């Protein structure tokens, strides 16, 4: 299953995030350590989104292995940013391999990624998709579960939902409609990242003034901590909060609603 990451902090080159670490995202594309749900490598595409400053992010997405594209290596060496999302893709069997199927998906300042699968695709989520405007369904980036998840999150954002609620509710709604799904979502506006941990691993590393979220730690730094299953991470460059995912509608609240802040669950 795909691997993704998000970085907020002082400007770094894309190469420092994608290529240089010993277990970098590029290495994770051909030698991931923690694949679940059937895939072995992440060779069906990749994407990087970065914020060149204030304003909308720039994306580069391709439907080929990241290691086989010389352009990304050149771009990464000279492109610096304070906010980056990147992903390498292992397409779920039956789903299209296209540039547009690779994360990050985007609108305005938002960048979005999904690591996982919707079980019972597409039938399980027909009722949820039916709640979207027809135009959104006709203009999906690709006919994949990840593109639909983005349309569901984006629909909530457009309606004014807070990003934490947009991600949290989308995960619980889809998990209820399609049990067994793996729904690690990642959403950022370049200042704050919201990420769910639902079926796949996610690790967080904070340093002074920066935060990095990644499906797999990219080095042996002891600062990495694993986020527990069933949680949401809400992070800025200065603060990381981890809280339980919202309970399904109609279900009793699973946990106290207090945030577990930095240091509480190392
Ligand atoms: N199911 C999604 C796709 O095919 C994401 C795949 C993944 O996480 N491996 O695009």
C-alpha cells in the first residue's frame, strides 16, 4: 500500500525528504518495510506537492516508479519548501494507473493523500458517493478509491467544515460503509496537517520547529514515534496533537475527548 509523508518546518530541499535519508520515500518505493493489504512495492506512480511560499501549492505527479523518473531527481535537488506532501503508489488491483491517480490530490491550498483501500469498492460506497454533487463525480481525477475519498473530504471543506472534522468524519463514514477499509488520510493547507491512522502505520517526528509525518520512519532517529491505530494527528511546525478518531454516528463515544498533546504518548 502506498507510502506517504508530510513535512512542515524550515525550508528544505525536496531531496532531503525524498532521496537523502537512508530509508527515504524513494527507497520505500522499492523496499518498503511495512506493506499491508497485498502490495509489495510502490511502483505505480508518485507525486509531490510543495508550497513555493504563500499561495497555492505546485504538484508533480507521474504514473511511473519514482526511481525511473530523472526529472524528479533534478527538481528535488533544487526545489526548497517549508511545506511538502509526497507519496509513492501501489495501485489497488483493478484501479487505473494514471498520473491523476497518484497523490497528492489538490484544490486551492489543500493537498491530500490516501494510503489504503476501500473494501468492497465501488459498491460499498455508492450510497456515500450519491451524496456528492454529480459534477464532482464526473470530474474525479481518476476512478479510484483515493480520488473518491478526496472528493468526500473536499465536499466537507467546501461546506466550511474544519479540516479535522472533514478528515475524521470521512474516515468514520467510509469505515462504517466499507468495513475492513484502510483509511490513512493526509490533508494539509501548508500550515497544519491532519492525518488519520486507520489500518496502516504512521509515524511522527518532531524537531524544534518542524514536524514530519511518514508511513515509515526514514531513519533510525529515536525521535520517531508511532501513532496508535484509530487516531488522528493534528500537527503544525510547533505542535503535535493526537486524538481518537470520532465515533461512528449513533455509536457511543469510544474515548474521552481530551487531546493527548506532545509528549503524552511517546
Ligand atoms: N487504493 C489506492 C489506489 O489504488 C491507494 C493505494 C495504496 O495505498 N496502495 O490508488
